[in-house]
């Protein structure tokens, strides 16, 4: 049987047809799914296109609480921190995400404020790592926020990797998902891995990080906090405790202790990812005493242990640093941003973030990683209270103001000479005043409201029983060590008066040597006068405001003088007393409901201070989603206060709530079918409105424009003799062209895949021949050139075929119709070359023919034949095949006539 009659040809052709058809159907399904599913799918689901591509199974764990013993806390690192984690490791091992230089995004955040993105925390230090076992509870709506509140942060997160821990800002208040859990450490987790493409929104309320506020917190910790977060192994405490005692001996508050430890780590340890080997026994002890460099895990672990050795509650926290700002309020967070830091508990405030890892060096390392991947990078962060840094920021400029405490203050409270007394600073924070044979020594700088201990000595020996008064008010009698405690009054000057003991035996003191000349100074009867020492006091109070500074907002006012709280001070709001400060110098105040500048002052005695709070006015702007605002069309609403976006504001259209603004302050609403409407935005007790008018006028204009367009189209169609049948033919042709294009794309794709597979096999064979010496490089190059020439020739042939395919056979026509059309159009073009009209493109075929007969003298019958044939082709009145022979004869006669006329003109014949 010959090949032309093989029965397998039909089967093969049928299979090819089915394969092409299946490919076309798949392409259609992909396009439709990508176009429609984003509209129908609810928030927090995987994107349609991502669901079509298998994602790598990066998370082998079925639960967020799964134990992990590696430095990463799990294969997803900070997106799956686990309940246990080790600290440290070599760079070559690659098991810790916290020294990763991976530039691939892990998630993106749109946030009203930059922040650290927290995923987990740990309680128990084991010496080689951390344990944070906790039973998460189901999330059941907005969570209570313990402690002081400062800034509200609204943000939206889109995961680029699968995760069991949802990045949030500390302290999370609410999340938009109801299938998550919350641990006792405030981490938001999921029992099952959430896929890449998952989105969610959340609201957090950050604690204050103002040093003036944190300075006022003392050590009166809740029992549950102190017992759980101050423990370290005994062997660690024995090593780290004495060293930290000496390091922080001059710190007067937990904040000063934390700041001192943080600054010591930043100044004495270098940041490096190239740690040669991980500690085998005690991470904190080895890093503090033996190692010179490390990365975030080492810094954070060491700071937590040092703080706990001072009985200050602290815990180890993991997550991500801010990341790179890649748009308005948008941050791209990559694998290299995985980070560990510290949270310190402050009485009355709550857990506050500290980051002891040198920020500038860490950002430079991230920048280098981006440059290695040929990407630009720019980032800035705020890791600890009163600290900001960016790439290229000098280390000594990272902290805008070094923390200062009572022993370090130099605020004008040095003593002044009064009468026969001489007062000065001993150099170690103690103030010494000498009058005659008595010396008065204070244990700290005299500051209004500060508790001080005054020690009275004579010739180096303590004086017992002396009565000490502050500004005329007795504070007590010196004890055996010559010391008495008192509180510095809220005055502009402190005068300490020492009345000697009444025992005359103590007053009749023999002469004592005073100097090397053995001169004697006689201490006469001291009862004849008292010893006085005066100190000029700093009376300028620092007033800070914590909380959302908005109309009607609840804020906390804190007043201090050189870090000492102003207690029982009157809080005055625009001239009216509204509250009094507590023992920490704090008071709760409600701000006015009207926008404007508000002055808040704190006063007590001679001490006073004030600050100004600006209450911004809410504003709203709108813009249409279409070129014009039209009824039932969309309108974008932008809510701002002082230029900053206002998130979660209520948007009402025509008095009816319609939407809430997102993290960027934007919302899209639909306009009603009316001539105009009012759009109002409400937040913080304010309402801003704007009017969108002219909706029906705009709609009428659009309708009029469309009417004119349709009328023009109709008139043009009439002049061109376009009939409904012609339009239907155009529609059918367009539909079939689209189907043909789709099928052609599927065929081309199928063919391309086959060619690629074949070409890969041939290329591999050629390379094998080259390596085996069976083929020379010159021969291989000649073969490549021949293949390239063949491809170019094939491309030219394909282009010619594609042009011919445009003129496909219409339904009901025969196979010769496309060629007939081409013949008639070519004849019409040849005919136009003999017509003297300059602008024949604006004339109808009939007008052109009349001009050719009357003005150019062309044969009337031949011209009419060409004209009628062209009309048949253009307007689809008849099958053009019947005109082909007549047109060819007519065009020959026209060209013959034109040639004769040209010859006559050349020879001068009329």
C-alpha cells in the first residue's frame, strides 16, 4: 500500500487536530481564569495565576508550633520560627536565616508607618538557644493592649512565601483573618501553612519609645513578668552578672541600664556574618568574653542575658527588619531582612523594642548582597528608642541623643559658693560642699523631686546626730554613717542646713593637723552657727506626649527634669487644669475635639515646662477612575491629615457608609445615578466633605459624543453603500480571524515545544561530537551558519503565508474568491495611475470613474467595468469571481488608450 493511501494518515491527522484543539482550550481557560478569578476571589486567598503554577514545598511542618532545633527555627526561617531555636553556626552551614543574604522577597507590606515585622518570641534561655513553648489560642477578634499606647499602625501584608507565622507590628490589635492563632507572646500564627499570595490586613498599637517616658519607669514589675523573664542558668549568671554589675553601676533606672548594655555591645563587638564556629557551651558568655564579632542572634541573646542578670525582664524576639521602601508606604521585605532583636519590659509601659545589633553595618551588608545580585538598595530603620540609622550613617550619629541619667547630668545644678561654704562636683556624680570643718556630700546631682542622700563628715569622719534641713524644712537626723535621706524640693535653689549635734563632748574637739606643715586648725564650738550649702536647681521640665495626637485622642503626658519625674504636677491644657501627674510623672489627658494648636504645660512650684501639640485637620480629595466622573462609575477617595494618609476612615456617599480607607488612606466608591453627590470621610471625631457634581451633564456629553460618532459612522456607511449584510460579514470575519489566531497560537506553541526539544537534542549531540574530536569547531560553525540561513528563509516564507492568510475564504465563497479579490484590487490600483485626480481618496468610485471618462478620455465601457467590479469587492454585493475576466480585458484597454494618448502627446498630435 502506498503512503498516500495509508489508513494511519487519518488517525494521525485526527490526533494532531485533537492536540491542537486541547492546547487552544487550555489557552482560553488560562486567559479567562486570570481575567475573572481576581474579581470573584475573597481576600486572603492564593492568586489565580500562582495557583496554576506548582509552588515549591518549602514548609514541611504542619503546625506553627512544631519544634525546631536548627538555627533557623525551621526551613522557612523567620516565617516559621518554631517553638525552639538554637543560636549561632558557621556561614558555610547555611542553616540560619538570620545571616542569609537571599535577596528574594518573602513578603511586601503597605503600612502607614515603617516598623519591624515580628513573627515570634522566646522566654527560656538554655545556654545554646531559646525555648518559647506556648499553647496558642484561637483569635477571637480585637485583642486588648496592655500598657501605654503610642502610635496606631495600619498595614496590609502580601506573602511571597508560604508561612506559618504572620508578620505583624508589635503590639497587634486585630487581623483580618479568623483562621489564625495568637500566642501568649503576642505572635500571630496559623495551624496550617498559608500559601504564597495570601494577603491580610492588621492593626497594631506600638508602645512609647521616648527615653523621657521610659526613664520614669521603676522596678515594680508584675510577679508574672519578673518570675518568667529574669531567669538565666546559674553558670551564665556567675560569669555575666559581675561584669554587667560593673558596667551599669552608674545607671539610675532600668532604661539607663538597657541603653548602657546596648551601647556597650554596639561599641565593642563587630557585626559579621562570617562567624568561624558556633559556641559549644554558653552563647552569651562566649560572645561577651571571647568573641569579637557576630550577627544579630549573638547580639540579641547577649543583651537579654545581661539585662536578666540585673533583674530586668527581657526576651528574645525574631522576625524581619523594615526592608526596602519600594513605593509610597510600601516595603519589600526579603530573606536577608530576617532578624533577631530584644524586647525589654518597662513598668507601666509594657514590652519595648531594643536592637543591639550595629544597624549601619547590617544595612551595608544587605546593600552589598543587593549589589551582588545587580539590584539597587536603600533602607533606613529605627531599631531602638531614640535611634535611627541608614546605609552610610556614621556610627556615632545613629543615636540622636545619648541616654543620660542622674549620675551623668550636668544641667546647671552644680553648687555655688555661699558664705563660707564651697560646693562642687566630686567627679563621680556626687556633689560635695565644705563649710569650715564640715563636709556635706550628696550621692547624686540635686534635681527637683529627686531622692538624695546627704552625708555629713568632719575630717573624713561621719557626724552622727546632726539635723539636716532642705530649704528650712527638716528632713531628718544623720545616722551612724553621717547620712540622711531627703527629697529635693521643687524650687529654683536648694539650701541644705546642717545643725550640729547637741552633745558638747562632740563639739569640744582637740586640734587636728591640716597639712604637711603640721599646722593645727582648732574646731571651735560649732553650736555657735550652722553649716549651709546652696545648689542652683534646674527648673525647666521636659514634657512629652505619648499616644495618637489627634482630635479627641487619649494621650499620656510625662514630665521630667533631668530624667526625674515631676510628681503631683498640675497639667494645664490651654490654660485650664485638667489633671495631675502620678508618681511616675505621668497623667492621662483627653485632647480637644477641634483642630488647631494645643499647649500642654506641667507646673509644680518653681518647676514648669510645656509643649505644643498640633491637631491636624482631616481633609479629603477625590478623583474619577474614568476620565470623567459619571453616574455609577468609580471614584477614588484620598483621606489625609497634615499630608499623612488616614487609614480605616469611614467613607460615606450621599450620607450612606460605602467603604473604609486602606493603609494608604485610599478607597474606591461608586457614584449614584444622580446629578451630583456628597462624599464624606469621618475619623477622630472630624468629618471632611467634598462634592462631586455635573454627573448627568458629563453623562449627557458622553452620550452626545457617542451619538455624533454613530451618526458620522452611519453617514459614512451610507456614502460607502455599507449594508447590514456587510457589517455582519465584517463581524463574522473578525470572529473567525480571532479563532484562527488562537488556533494558530496553539499550533505555533505546540510546534515550538517540539522544535526546542529537537534542537536541544541536536545541540547536545554536536557538543558531544566536538568534545570527542569527531567534529572540528570550524565545521560546527559552518553548520550553525547554514541552520541560521535556513531559519531566515523559513521566516520569509512564513511572513508571505501570513499575508495570504488574511484574505481567507468567506463563508459561502469558493476557494478562488481570495485570488479574485486580489486581482480586482490590483486592477483598480493600476486604473488609478491613469486618473488625473490629485485627491481621489476622498471620492467615491463613481466620482472617480466619471472624472476618468470626462476629463481623461479613458474608454467609458472599460472604466465602468472596472468600477463595477471594485464596488462588488468592496461592498460584497456579488461574487467578484465573475468580474475577473472582464476586468482584465478592461484594464488592458484602459492602459492601451493611456499609452496611445501619451504617444500622441509626445509627437505633438492633437
